[in-house]
C-alpha cells in the first residue's frame, strides 16, 4: 500500500487509477526496487511521510503521471513545435549569421598592420586619451606576440556585432518601457529571467532549433544574455530625466518626437552608455561559454585548456580575455566620462 | 466676450486631483469644502471657481503660500495641466478647445514660460538654450543666432553664448531662462516663481531687470510668487490665492489699504507700507488745491519719499501733481494714519479710482 491511496479512494478515482500498488508495467521507482530486493513490503512510519510529489502519487495510482513524464513531455512538446518555430525564426535570424560571418571575415582578412592602428584610432576618437591608446597597443601587441592575434580578432568581431545588435534593439525597447508603465511591467520579468537563467539552459533549445554550425546560434545566445543592461539602463535613464526640463520642453511646444530626440535621449545618454558598457562586458563573458556551441575566438582556447588539461593554454587565453575586457571597459568608460563632463551641472 | 484690454480671462476654473474628478466637482458644486473633500473622498481640491482677468501689457501677480494652487493655476494657462471644468480665453479663443497642433502653436508663439528651477537643457549651450523656441520650429542655429544673441545681451549675458548652463551661476541661468522666453517673441510670459530660487540680492537685480523689460516691451506677464514684497513691487494687478480660491484681486495699493478679510490683513501687516504705498492712494482728490503750501509732489511718489521730504513734520500738506497738473492734496496726518494697517483710509473711493 502506498501512502496516498486514501486520496484516490476518497475521490472515487480508483477505477481511473487501475489496480493500486501494482506497478502496472510503468516505470519503477527506487523504493519499489529496494522493496523487491529486500523481499518485504516497505513500511512507512509517520515520521517518514513523503511529500505528495508526482512520483509518490504515482505509487498510489498508476494512472497518475510520474515527474519524468513531465520533462519528457516538455521535450516532446518543444520538438513538435520546433519545425513550425524554425520556419519563422530561421529567416528572421539569418541576417545575424551573415553579420557574424562577415565581421569574422573582415577582422581576420585585414592585416594586423592596418587593424591595430585602426583600433588605436577608434580608441583615440572615443576617449581622446593617449594613455589609453598606449594601453590598447600594449594589449594587442602582447596578444599578437603570443600568437593569439587571430583568436582575439574573432572574439572582438563577435562582440562588436552582438553589442551593436544589442544597442539597436535594446535602446528602442528601453525607450518604449520608459514611456509606458504597462510595457515596463511586462518587460521586467522577462529581463529578470534573461539575466538569471543560466546561459546553458537556453543554449539547449537553441541547439535543437538551429544547427551547431550556424553562427547565429551563439549570436542569439550572446545577445539574449547581454541585451539586458542596455534595456534596463535606457529605461532608467529616460525616467530619470529631470521632469522640470521635460515640462519646459512641453511649455515651449515640443512634439513628442522632438522631446525624445532633443531632450530625453541626450539627457539619458550617460545612463545609456553605462548600459552599453555593461552589455559589452557581458557579451565578452558569454563569448567564452558560447565556444561550447562552436563560437570561435579565445573561448575555444579556454575550452581546449579545460578539455585536454592544457594548463598553459587555459591560463594564457584567460589572460587574453582579461586584457580584452580591460581595454573594452576602459574605452567605453572613457567615452562615458566625456559625456558626463559635458552634461554635469 | 473679452474687453479689448483683457489678454487672458479665466472663467469658473476648477481643478480636482483624484480618481474621479467629475464626482469631486459634483460635491464641490454642492458646497463641500476642501478639507471635507479630502477626508471623505480622498480628492484634492486644487482650484476652486477661479475667475481672473489678465490685462494686456501689464504684470499680473498671482500670490499665495505653498499649497494655495498658484503653480497649478499658471499651468492651466498653457494647459500643462488640464482643468476639471472651466474656460480659459486667450485672445478670444477658449484654449481648452484647442487640439494638439493648435495647442503647440499657442505654446510656441503666444506664451513662453520661465521656471523656478530654470529648466535649461544642460547639453546645449546658452545660445542654443536661448534659441529653444525657434529651434523647435526647425530653424537652425545660424538662423536664430542673431535674435537669441540680442536677447542674451539685453538680459546682461554678453559674451556667455558659448558657455554651458552648468558653468553659470543661478542668477545667470535664470537670465538665460528669461532670454529664452523673450526670444520666442510671444506676447505672454508666464513666470512660475521665477526668482524664488535666487538669493535676495540677485533676486532684487532680477526684479529690476523685469521692471525695465516691462517698461520697454509691455508683455503680458503672469508672475507667480509667494513673496508679498516681490508681488507688490512687480504687480499692476494682484491676485491673492488661498486654498485654491481667489481671496481678493485688484490693484495692489487698493488691496493693501482695504484687505478683504483677516487672512489678507495678516498678510499685509508685515509690509513696509511707506515704501509700497503711493501718494495717489492716500491723497485727497481735490483738483482745486486748497492748502498744499509745503510744496509739490508727484502722484506716483512713495510715502517714504514724502516723509523724507517733510523731514517728519506732520503739520505740512503737499500739492499732488500728475503730468504737471494738480490732482489733489496730501495731508501729512493722513499719510501717517495710512501707515498703520488697522486704520483704513477714510476715503476708500480715492484708492479705488487711482491708478
């Protein structure tokens, strides 16, 4: 006899259940196996009353599904909608594959003696700091010197593409959140989920959906993970714009569009840039995990270090990622600081 | 419906803040007061039956303590706040019937506003801030630069055009705010406690600036303040608000001499009356000047200056002149009586008719 027989008896569901106590050809629980090997029925004391979980209820009533039926049901459900989903999602996300492939090709095709000065130029244009340009040269020089140049460029290419797409989508989403409390209420749980869900969890359905060879697979994974800060901080930034200034804009007859582009976005820019900085950092973190699903770059080396226990490779590529992170962080922060100076009051 | 010299007229304006303002309005029409409405229905009576006429080319000061609804009232004039009921007529149009485009036109061309906290755009230069109104209409900086620079110079900001607001002091920022309002070339200027955030000396400077500008430009100014001294200094027409309704409105001198109720008496009791009251408000209106042997004074002189002239001798009386012609006589005894708040002028007509 199982503990919760009385529920099904009480509800008059015994017929629906079939014979109680019988394992009915279904799956067998560990307790039942133990009971069979020890040869006597399991005696359950009051102290050990199990929680009425799916498995325990299944013992009382074979028609009641076990928990493994739930997980396999989820899987089957996903597999059945997969094809339909793929028809829709595949063409929409195809440009992402092209962008990633293109960026990877460009970053590797351009020779180092053009690429490094170009990156120096970007760093200077953004930060106006010679010291920072020196840091950029030092880091890239070191990485190229230890023959990690092409890996670094691959990682950089992926981050550029993903960060740009994050900003492209994240800022408008953030703006719409800031303009409507209802959009904000629906978006916040989604953002919370994206931020807390372990990245491995959404890698699994993505693998089912796309083939592992397609760049968009890791592209989507990185974007989902990294878009959150720019959305949140855009929303916050626009909501924090001084209401007095907004009132002045209204009082002088600005249209909503003029208010958005001439007042709200410029004043929210420090916060938006802080979001962009966080987004870049998070895409860098995700690039390593994404190498599990064939993302090229420094992450591949880290993975090799783990898989074949090549300590040196793992350490050096880890250092490379740190250097890249420092450069990206300093350059975006310098840009942020310049905006802040021109707006401080 | 407007007399020719009335620019804005507010009729039966009500504003109720709450979940169901229309229901609140019903209660108010049935005679419920502000306190009861708040306690029983959790609705706040912001404005209660406001009727004000704003004369063209004059400064109308709306005065009240915090919570009296004065900032709410001024925001109804350009519909930054929508009323619960009532009418606001500007140049013969009820602006509450305006659609979005008409409302924007009103805000761009007819009314400009100066704010207590300046509300300048921190990412734009002083010049770009001053040129906000033309830039909203799509003019580029080169097109509006001359106009904006002219007004910046006029308010005393020569050579500051390329600064950013945060590089200026509070007083200078508010000068930018005023230049911004003037650059829009609108007839009406709404000033919401424009000088309240400034320290006293700078505030006095700014008051003089406004008086100068008014003498020159004759804009229709609606000025909000909680400071009676400021109100009396600037006002051609004074409206006193309390708890969302108009307690008294009229010529400032008249209000000072004939406070309508104890609330206003309280208010005006701390004022230096000698500095505010003018000869025309207390003189005896007799064209054929009997007496007045001691000398001639102008009808617009303050009592303070007359006291200085008489050297404190209460036995004297002066002949009052207006545009070179005698209009009355001021007896020093009467002047001294007018300085005591509780003693009213024994000739109320003279005060009402003056001005």
